[in-house]
C-alpha cells in the first residue's frame, strides 16, 4: 500500500489540468457568475429607480430568445418559403441565412456595462473634448409623455461623437438603443456597442430577405416599448446642412401602427458642435472626384493633429474643442398626428403609407431643425460666410452677431449664449476660428481665409434655415 507508482510527466500534468478545470467549473465559475449577476441586478434596480423611461422587459430578454422569435416570425417564414420556391434554394439554406442576419442585428444588452462602464466612458470622453451643455428642453412636455408609449429620439447627425454625447446627456432619462451602421463592425468595438444595446444595420443592403428580418426586429422592438435613437438622415451631413430624411426605419416602426396599440412618441433632438472632429474629412467626402488620402497620409494627419493639440495644451492655449450642445424639441405623438388627419397606417397600401410616413418625417425634421442650437462658432461663421470678402472689426462683428441672433430667434431657432453674455459668445466663436486659422487678423481687422471658405460655410450651414 505504500509503494510508489511512477507515471509519465505528461500524464501528471494532464491530471493536474483536469483537476484544476473541474475545480474551476464547479467552484469558481458559478461564484463569478453569481457575483456578476448580483452586480447586474443592482445596476438594473438603480436604473429603474432613476430613469424617467423605465427599461422594458424586451430590453432584458435573452438574446437567443429574440433571435428565435425573428427566425420563426410568420412573415419571415412566409418569405423563406416564397424565396425557396422562386429561386430553387433549399429551405434550410435560407433559414440559416435568416439566423445569420438575426445574429448580426440583435443586440446583447448588458445593464452593468451600459450604466457603469458606458456612462462613465461617454461622460469622460465628452467632457474631455468639449464644454458639454444641455440646452433648451420643455420639461413639462417631456414629463407628460405616456409612460406606456414607445419613445424614439430623432436626431440630426453631425459627428460620430453624437452617439457618445447623447448617450451621456440622456442617461438620466432613458437607456437608448441605437441603429448603428457597418462602420462599427470591427473587433472589439462591435462587442462593446452590441452590449450597450445597439443593433447593426446594413444601410445600403438591397437584399429583400435581410431587409425583412431587420424590419421585423424594428417592428417587434417598437411594439414592445424599446426606447430607440435614430438618425433619419441615414449618415453624417457632408455639407453641414440638415439632410432630407430616409424613411426606412420610420416605416419599419410604424407600418403596423394603429390607434389601439401602444403610442409611439418621437422626441426631436438637435445637436451641434463648435468643432466637428471629422469636418475636413466630411467635406472631402462630399466632393465627387476629390483625392482621397492613403493610409500613411491619414495616419500622419492624425499624428499631426494630436501633436498640434498637445502643443496648444502645453502652451496653455488649448480650449478643448469649444462647446457641444444638445437641445430637446417638442415631442410628437404618432397617435395624435394620425388622428388629426384621419389616417390608419396599418390599413394603407405601401405607396400611400410611405407618403404618410413622409409627412410625419417632414414634421419631425422641421422640429429637429428648430432644435439645433446655434453655437458661437456657427454664429461667427455665418457672418463671414455671408460676406466672405469683408474685413470686420471686433465691434462690427459683435453688432452684426447681435442682429443675427435676433434673426435666428425670430425664426424659431435656439441660440446657446454661454455665460448669458452675447459679447462673450462672439469672442469664443472668433477665438476658435482664429486658432484654427480659418480667420486671420490683420491690422486689427478680421477676414476669412479664401482657402477655408468651404469649412466656414460648413459651420454656417448648421444654423441656416431652408
């Protein structure tokens, strides 16, 4: 009984690894899961106490369940049968394709990541880059939204920073589910964005089966009360102007709407920046045939940008990138909008339904346009854009800006005046343009640089009205 048994080293190591794996599987993994589940539950309890718009059960449903609901949705199943018969493709192949689409679209919301890590990260990034301000909003109108309604935040799209900025500023009201384009489908960004509750959209896809799966997910989420955030423009503005709306996602949300179902309330959101980080790239993208930078030149430009701002920081002349402001417009109830016109969307043929959705989208975009804040850089840029050859003294700029502010306010626009001082607002806008070399000072007079007029126009367009 006391004799020694010799075993190969590899076998001893294998037994030790198996024993460690068994201990990990039986003892540590359940404990870690329990700990993580406790943290998630605490985050959910705190969120539901704090949020004005509570988390719907749909947002907390397991991802696998949502994928199965899409795969076996009656409309999807019918489309699979029709496609299989028309194209001669085996049904199982199409079912696997549908499951792949569903896996791509459906998010995997994690409350702990959203409310702990996501909020902390978005707050740090936004406040590190900008002087963030929450501008105009009608608290009574926002508070009067039916708590059972599906709330959809409808926003203009100025920058990829929009996702970060709005998620931070809306965190006290709701947990948003974004529709995100294919640009974000890179590791590990895709996993992080998916865990924040976003769903991915192939914006240019013409595949009927894919678009049906996407439509069914959006319709299902809207019907179940999921709070969403959408950019009807479909992409970033290339010239600074608010772009005409694309109706795809709005139609998906409303195609089954009737007055007896849950109301859908759209909240217009206007976003603006004193500096859009991608401004020059967006202008370049908007010029057909413009020369594109190669990877090395793009990397060199990025390095130069970071070095320049670091130098400004060391010299005490870095003022972040100015102000970033978000305004909330007057909410729009779909039920009230359609009732006033005697329209039942669910009973209309596709062409007429699209026309009615287009009318609603036009009203929404008008409210978004009025909600976009006029910030200092946009105000001063407008003066130089209107008179590109003129040389202004600082006093003339302030007088012209006063008139412009009055003009914008009479037109229903929201002007953000930092420190409640119009003189200070003009000084801030002028300083930003001078620091960026868009405007030069000569003998006490200011003029726009001719080669930068397109960029000045880009910022002026953000407050221009049709």
